[in-house]
C-alpha cells in the first residue's frame, strides 16, 4: 500500500520527504518544523548515522529504523519501498551532495572529482523517484565551478582563449541546469542565500535549488520563494539578525570541546573581542605577527580567519568543521578557548537535547557540515506553500526558526 495523498489531504497530513546525504540532520529538522515527515534517509558517515539514531525518538516524527548507507548502491525502488510510496508520490526529495569538489577553498576538480559524481547521482534518483519537488543545498563555489579546470597560470594574456567548458560557471550552465530542465523536465529556481537572513545566528552563504516537477514555481526566483525575514541594515520591516549573544543565551554550560596549546592561548590573550590577526599587525608589529602566523604570514588573500576572536553582538562567521585550525579558528569572545560542541550546536540551531555521536572531532565535523536548522525550515516553508497553494487559497505564514 502506498501513501499517496490528494492536495486537499496534504493540508492535514505531514508531507512526505526522503533525505539524501543527511549528515547530522540539520536540514531535516528544519523540514520537519515546516511540516514534512522524513520517511527514508541516506548517510554514509557512521558517526552521523549514529547521531540520527540517537535522536530518532525525540526529534523526528517518523524517522525509519533503517538508515541507508551508500547512495551509489541504492535504487529509487529501494527508497520508495522503504517509504511506502510509489513513483511520483513523494512530495520532497532533499540533499546536499558533498561539495568539496566545488568549494572555492579546494582544487575545483568539478566533475572530474569522484565526489562531484555524487551530484549526478542525486539527479539520477530524481529521475527514478519523480518527486513533486526537490531541494539541493550546496556551497557558493558551485555557481562558479568550471566543467574543465584550467590553472590560473594558463589563463589570461598569452594563453589560448577559454573554451566554453573552461568558463567559470560552466558546470552549472552546461551540465546541471540542462540536466534538471531539459532531461528531467523540472522548473527550477536557484540562487545564493545567507542563513543569517532567515534568523540563523551565522553568516553562512549557500546555493539553494528548489525544483518543481509540475512547474508550480510560475517563474519565481529563489528570493521570491524565500523572502528574507532578518537583516543587519536599517529598519525595513524585517527583524534584526540574531547575534552570537542571542544564540548562546541561557546555555548552562559549554560542555565538551577542543582546547588551545599554551602558545596559542598566549596569542589569543592579546586579541580583543571581534578582532583578528590584523590587530597583531597594527598593535604589536610585523615581527610578532610573523612569529604568530608562521608560514601563513606570506600567504595571499584576506586571511580573515587567522587568529579570530568572535564578537558577542554580531552573527557568527560560517562554522568550519574544526574550531582550532589556524586559518579558520573561532575563539570564544570572552574566554581563551574555541567554541565548544554545544555552542556549535546552538549556532546551527540544533535543540539543546540533540545528541551527537562519535569523537569530539567528529561531533564538530558533523555540526559544521550541517545545514542550519533555521535555513532548513525556511526552505521547507517555501516548498510547503507551493504544496498547499492549490488546496487552500490562504497562504501559509512565513515563520523562521529562532534560537532559544
């Protein structure tokens, strides 16, 4: 028996959802808050699967006992059978295919990297499941990734002109969008969004795709579908961004976390709240800066993350997968230590009772890789409004998850 529902039924019944590349479940928690019920999920990382099982009873409405491990070994039929659905009956497929191959911090291997092929596998499963909607969340580097990478030294004057496959953005324009629109036949809206604009206490820019099998977007942009609810600017009818202070308010104890070496503590002790390595340069001079930064002193780029102490009254920067790396470390605003696991979880908007499995390093990685719950909820509400719009002329309220 399948779980097919009419659009009228969907107003009172949780909408069906299958999750790929689930991780620790941040996107799925947000989708649950927006009215979706997760029926099947896929996650290869063993500690993340253990995390999902730990939280099954208290934080998900219908999470299955079985957690599929490898998206490459699954068929759409496997997922549908586990979910009690037929082809075309799923409301929403979601996932963020591993994104290292598209990251601006990586080597930009794109589809030549095996990790890039997981993006293609996601789209293959769209074709097998035929969900009414699907959602993809990914890093901003996807917007500029090239289908074929040409090193910077071989670009510019004196070199042959770039072929279309080598142009920035060619992976998206020549492969991904034609696959979604022409082969799969979905209407799609995509764009860059900042999680802070949806009540998340973190400046985290991500590319979001929302695609409709039945062309229910009516030409809407991603901003039309997901209008921001928060801002850092002048009064505009939107709420102010949620700050680090807001997000950690009421946290009784910091819990487990990593620690700095005595040498790093001595340097951080000199850096005021909200400042970074530039304070060392400006106040203590280049000689001290060179000693503190080591080889990174001669590197290029903004180096904003080096020796960075957070500010209570601003949003957090994007959480990295480790809080103690020299280039991406996040020092507590008032104490000489990295943010703890539980503080990481608060900033990503996981409930305080949410448990994380694995080593401390694995817990940081799981949380840092997660979609913030508030962003997941904003995405879910955008899709839910589309699901319900033909069943009820009254629009759904736009609610965004707040911390605390």
